[in-house]
């Protein structure tokens, strides 16, 4: 089974996947071997879902919000300032999981496990005290919601995948972006940007998905081995994530970056943007989206 993965080999998501593959190998008595192709080497990030859907890859890892153009439900975990911490992100996934899985099931995809990225903050070459300071800046977008934030603050959105971020910063194609301290560390962003505002805007999730057809072709004990390894990977991923987030922030500071919570004004501006975007999302998703938000707020 070939596993297509979109992020660099040293990242904690990839380490977790390698552990998952080793667990499957062991639990299935060597019957099922998963080969991990990291850093987008098998398929580019935006091709992985289609590859699993079409049977070119059996199993893959995707950032689910990257597909919110296809279906707005896929973008719930990147609505800014809706779920801003780990417990909140877990609750949001609990209430939106059934809707997400039902859509993927229609495409012949089964979700094995989910792991979030650490909370998203703002990296910037220049200090930012309010949303007004983002007017006209070149802003990296990686999904429809990050493009929409740019639009609402009057920034210029530029679509850049994580693997291309270092180069985009070096050439000045991008000067400001929202991502986790993890991606900031992986991309050594301190070489170009000096400020990180830890506003904890959302925790986007990666899903490890498998072709339902490929899964159904496995015998029952092997299926059980896969599900058991997936449950362990999920628990490990959430736990490691929270621990690593603190470590990543320390590394940014060690490398000369200013890590701040962000001014009250900046946070208030972003909360307002969040409310606008929750409104946008429930308009797009109708009663189903409304029910997800209500269940989350209970």
C-alpha cells in the first residue's frame, strides 16, 4: 500500500504516519506494508484526494480545509476564531465529523484518523497592531478561508503550498501569512520574517484517508489491525501536537523572532472577521451548517 503524504519527512505528522505504518506492519504480522512517500513526492498535495478517490493511491493524507471549494462543510475547521484551542477543536470535529465522513464516503473514501495542526497565528515581516496594518500586504493563502481573510482585511492573497513557502518568502512573493509555529519552524521563516502573533485562530486538521475499495479488499484481521493502529495514531497525534506547539514557539524565539499574543485591537478585529466568516459559512451550508455551529456552541 503506497501512502501519499504532503509534508516534509521531519514533521511530526510524517513521524506519526511512519509509526502508524510500523504498527500496521506489526499488528498484521507483516501482511500489510505501507510505504510512506513524504514531501509530496508521489502526488502533489492538491492531487492526493483525487488519487485516493480514483484508486491511484490506496491511502493518503490531506488537509481537509483545502477542499472547501468542493464542499463548504470541508472548511469548518478553518473558520477563524470559532475553535481556538485543542479542546475546542476536538469538540468542533466531534460535531462535524459525521457530515464530513458522509461526503467522503460518497466519493469512496474512508477516514482512518485525524490529527490537527497546532493553532494558526500570524507571521509577518513588519509589526502588526491592527487589521488595518494588513492593507495591501502580500498574504499567503492555502485554502479558500485564508483567501477570504485577505479579502476582508484588504491584503493581496497569493496561493502557496507549505512546501513552497521558504522560496516565496525569499523572493518577497509573500510577506505575511497565517500558519502554525510548526510550519514556521519547518520553513525556517526567521530568515525573512521577525514577528509571530500567536492569535490561535483555528486548528486545521489533516485526515489520513483510505480508498474504501482498498480497505474492503483486506481480510478482517488486517482491517482490525489498520483501525487499531489508526486509533493509536489519532491519540498520539493530538497529544504530541499540543506538546510540540510549545516547543516550536520556543524555537522561533531562540532564532530571534518576536513571539507575542497580539494586541487587543488585533484580536478584536479578527474576532469580527470570524463572526463574518461564520455567517458566510452557515449561509453556504444552510440548515446542516447551522446545526453544526449550534451543536458546537452548546
